[in-house]
């Protein structure tokens, strides 16, 4: 770890055939080495058993096969389903793209990265990274390094947005993370801070400029110290954009590493018995961050709320995903990538790929959550 990868170099060095590697594994037993992600596989001869209690079934192979078959129809490149922080279904395959234009396919292909040393696919996770940035911001608050109520200008100086200095100075770190900054996609003032909720990942991602100023450390060092090393993640690195003067970065990581972060949050910040992140820091990002959209925490969407505002700005009654458990929380990517966490079932699902039905589709993976909710162990 510790490197900041230029996107151009990362893509140019990618093996030409890595996208065609197919790894389809229906996992029928828990990993032999806890924490190493080693696994056994075979044909679906019986139910998966809970670690330490072989007679108690976990997940019937027929149900896993049903989930696997559904994901085959959704333009999915990589899918991982974990239970109790152990993989039960993992699938990497070059998808047969349906319903998308060549331009839309190219956008998805640009998220592919060279695989890890042990052969697992790596992706630019697009706006899923808000979940990681939100967690890192909450850790910084917990350690007394970041003040959510301070103005962004106090950390970055003037000119960090396209707004006039007077308006810019009224925007706090909390406004950025709660999506109530009042900035439009062009980073100009569109509303008074704190008065409207609007999906604006570009504004949110300014936290990656704030954290180094607040802590005195670069983003990769913070990621390594706070998450990569404590969780034994195999690959998680911030990528730089050499041609972008704003210093924009993306997160490149694997499905297993995202699942580990999901289980960390599901377990209240604990990993293998150790309190890696405080319960307060976890609660901060998994609690509604404002009243305008109670389904938004900090970097994570929260299910089970009375209403939600979509990324397109539509106000709707009820949960974001009505057929999923109320305690579910998740992070969405730009192309229907998702990390979905179901604490009541101790389940995390991670999906990478292209849009399922196209960029305008709503709830594109609703069937997935229905299948998981119906078949997951209780």
C-alpha cells in the first residue's frame, strides 16, 4: 500500500486479457483460515453449514444458485455475497452486456483495473467511495482532528468551489457530508446551505482535500492506517488524475475489501474481536445526517426511513428499497455498483458491473434484495 496510482498508468499497465478471466465459485463451506479469505468449493451437494456447528444449515445451494442465475442477467462483472464475514457466493465473469449503448459500455469498462496479486478483480468503485470517505471523516472527528461544524474554507482557503467567497465561506464540512451544501453540480451556489438536500458527490468528495489539511497526512496514509492495515485489506488505493488540476481522486479496491468494510460497520466497528473504529464513529455515519432526507447518513443510504429523496431529486414515501430489511444500509456506484449491508442477517452483498437496465432505471437490483432477504439465514 502507500502508493497513489495515476489512472493513466494504471490503465496502460493492465493485462490485455484480464477482463476475460472467468472465476465462478459456489462456496459450500466456510473458509479454512478465518481472515485469510481462503475457501473451499465444490458442487451443490447440500446446505452450507455455520462455522463450528456443521449440523446447522446456513444457506441452501439451490438458493445461492438462484441468486447466481439472476445476477447473470444483470450486466454484472463481479458479485460477492458474504455471511458472517465469510464468502458464500463469489462470481467474476465478463458479462454479456444487454440494453446499453457502446458509449455506456465504455463508461463501465473504464472502471476496470488490473487484478490483485492473488487474482481478484479490482475496480474503480465510483461513488461507492463516498461510504469510505464518510467513514474516514467520522474517524477523524472521533480523534479530534476534524470539526464538522467548521467552514470548508477554514481548511482549504477560498476558491475550493466555483461560488463567490462570501457564499463559499458559509458552507461547513457537515453541509458537504450531509448533501446540504447548496452547491450545484458545477459547484456554484444553487441554494442556501442547509435548506435543500441534493445529490452532489463532487461536493462531497472535497472531503479528500480536507482530511489531509486537518490531519497533516496524505489520504493514502490515512486509508492504510485506519482501514487497510487493521482490516488486513488486500488492495485499496486512491488514484490520482494527472490531468485534473482539482486533485480529484478515485478509490480502486476489490469486492472482498468492500465486504470487509461493510461487515466492520455492521459489527459496530469491531473486527475479529478488536474495536477498530468506535461505535460512535459508526453510528455517526449510519444515522440520518439531516431531516431533509432521512434516508441519507454520511456516505451511506439508510433503509427503513419514512421517506427518501432520490439522486434525481424526487421525494418518495417509504424506504429506498421496500423489499429489503429496514436495518439495511448501502452505498451506490454510478453504474449500479452497490455495497448492501444487512446487519440483522450478518450479510453483505457487493456488485460491480455496468448499468442493469440503463442510467434511468430505478431500483435496478430490487430482485436481488428480495432473493437475499427470502433466503438468508435468520
